[in-house]
């Protein structure tokens, strides 16, 4: 009886395991018509304590234009504005945001300002791709770092992060709502974040299990969903219920290698054909030393001479040869490579060789 109970528990665990990999529809998709939009603007920051632009003509002209708004007509050539800098402001505005809502903005110097520490952004309109103003930004800039020191000849500076890039949290006020329509003719379209035919088919099946024959996968990136009769006129309630449905996305066999950081990321479906892997390395070390040759005591005409010497050592590590008989999973492949004692860089070379040999059934991406 105990054995039967354990077998039933193990079977139940196996059958429910795929559900643990499921994700909500709202986390896997974007509703067509509810996309974000990008905003950009050109502005001036002040209060830089002498670290601003070095009197660039564009910055001086911008400062003169700002002063002209307040009734002050000044020749740009008469301005000394090292406390100011020209910046570009960027932001993303989500759909359905109403006028009066606030969004975060990014501020980046476009001149030769040394730092934006202590900067305050003056009121700047943010434009969309259509040239219309959708938000207005203003406020103190937080850079999350610093730049200290005198620099120059004989000086030293200490820098943390990028002092010429900063953010203003809730620094822009939305002035114009971007129209968004997500339901057309009682139908909405789900756009997959990672297009895949299997993922689209599984998502449609999961939705049809809740509302039969309401979902239809159009292509690898799109699933069309019709509103059930009891949700007609209640779009928000249906989208909320739809987003909570869970679906199991499919994952392509892929290995991503970043040579700069030594990072390797592999997905579970990665497989290998029958293959043998050998690893060996040859290290040649050349060291140079400078000795001193001195004349004998009380000798005449002798002098001290520097005598260079070179030593060369060759160290060849015995190569290991490992045969992978059965098609392994990524876990077994990692265990086999670790058993060889390979480094991260050597592992990158092995993956590239496996791909060229045709034994690696996965996409290899090298950044």
C-alpha cells in the first residue's frame, strides 16, 4: 500500500510538472493597440557649478531664447553659461495614460558638460513621432554617481557611474492622451513577446479550454480572440480574465555566449548527437631578467654592465578525451564539460567547434 501511494504521488507530480512552467497570458503577450510610445525633447539644465558646456554656441543661443520668454533680449555672445548644458530628454508613455499622469524621463548631455550633478531641468516639451507635444518635463536630475577631482596635468579625478546621464522620477506630466483601441468588432488580438508557432497554438488551446472556439492562432506572433456573449460591452472585465489564463510557452534550443563577460546561457531543449570531445592546452612562458656583471675587486678599467637573460618554459597539459554516447541534455553536457575541467573561455571554443561539426542541435549566438 505504501509503494502504491508513493507511485500515485510520483505520477501526480509528473503530470502537474508542466503546469509549473506555465505563465499568465498577460505576461506573455501585448494587446494590439495598447503599445507604448516614445517621446523626445531638447532642453537646458542649469545649476552645474561650472561643469556645464564650455560656452557652446548652441547652448548660449538656447539660454538667450529662454531669457527672451521673460522679456530679456540678450546677445548670445554676451552670455557666460558654464553653469548650463544642453541635454536630450527621452521617455516612454504607456497607452491609456490620462492628462495629469506622471512618467519618468531620462536626461543625457549632448555637449561637453563634465557632469550633470546638481542639475535642474527647465520646462521642456516632449514630442512624439508625429511632432505633437504629449508631455512636459521639469525637475532636478538624479545621476546616481559623481565626478570629483581637478583633472588636467598633475591632477586626478574619481568617477562613479556615468555623470552625464541622469533620470527624473515622475519628472514629466502627461498633457495629451494617446488614443488607443484594443477591441474591434468584438475581437482583440494578442501579440506574443517571443513569436513561436507552438507557443501561439498552446495559448489558443488554453483560451479555448476556458471559452470554446473563441481563440484562433493567426501566425507565430498573433492570436485572435473573440469576446464571449456574456462579455460583450465589458471589454475591461474580459481582458482582465483573459490575462489570468496560464499557458506553457515553447522554448527554442539556443545557446547565447557573451565573450566580453564570459557568460554562457543555454536553454533546456539543447541536444547533442553522438560526439567525442578532447581538450588539451599548450602554455609557453617567456620571462626576461636583467643581471649585473661587476668587475673584480681592485681591477683597473673595469665597469659594471647589465646582462639580459631570457628563460623559456613550455607546459603542455595532457588532453582529456570524453565520449558522449547518448544524446545528452544540457545538464549532462554541462556535467561532462565540468568533468574535463574546462574554463569558461574553453567552453565557448568547444560550443563553437560542436556547432561547426554539426553535432550541436541548437542555435548558437555569440555577442
